[in-house]
C-alpha cells in the first residue's frame, strides 16, 4: 500500500511539474490530448507518432506494463480516441487509478489518467462513455503483460 501511495504521489508530481502557474490550466501535453469542444481524447496524435507506451494499473497493488507491440499501441490509441468525456463527478477512489502514458517521437509526454474509470484532469473527475473497449484492452494488457 505504501508503494502504491508513493507511486501515485510520484506520478502526480511528474504530471504537475508540467502545469502552468494558473491551477485550472492544463499542461500543454494534457491540452493536446483532450479536446474540450468535442469532449474527446487524443485529437493531436496517432499511434504512428508514439515512441513508447506504458500502462500503470494502480489498484490494490501498483503494476506497470510496458507496451511494445505496435498493434497493441494502435488498438489502445483507437480505444482512447473513442472515449467521450462527460460531466464532472465527485466519484473518486484512493486506490483505483489507471494511467496510460505515451512518449511521442518528438519527446512530448502525454498521460491519460482515470480514477474508477472516470477521466481525471487537473484534480477534477469526469464521467466517460464509449470506454468499454479501453477497459477490455487494459484487462488484456494486465493478463498478458503486453
């Protein structure tokens, strides 16, 4: 449990270091990955621009899966692109985070964080829909390791 908390704190610190001084403004990586107008994720890049990818599954225990298979990365990008972000919610859990972290070929880092399957951005949580394929893939990654 202490390792999970430490890992979550480390990830939070890494994500927050990219934020602007204005607390509600998303970092450039986050804003490139979420389009508030269409309420969709990932409009700024596709699977071909991904250099590496990791799935951090921080539930009761912290697990990290490096994703190297190009087809798996493509499927994950497609699943994330189909997710629709809804209304804000107060539903959150201290031990149920899923983080999909991408490093693009230009060196930019983009992370998509979900808490209890709700999209998380700048300390706020949003309901999602059309996310079924994402969670099927996440479970397959956890079962198969890639």
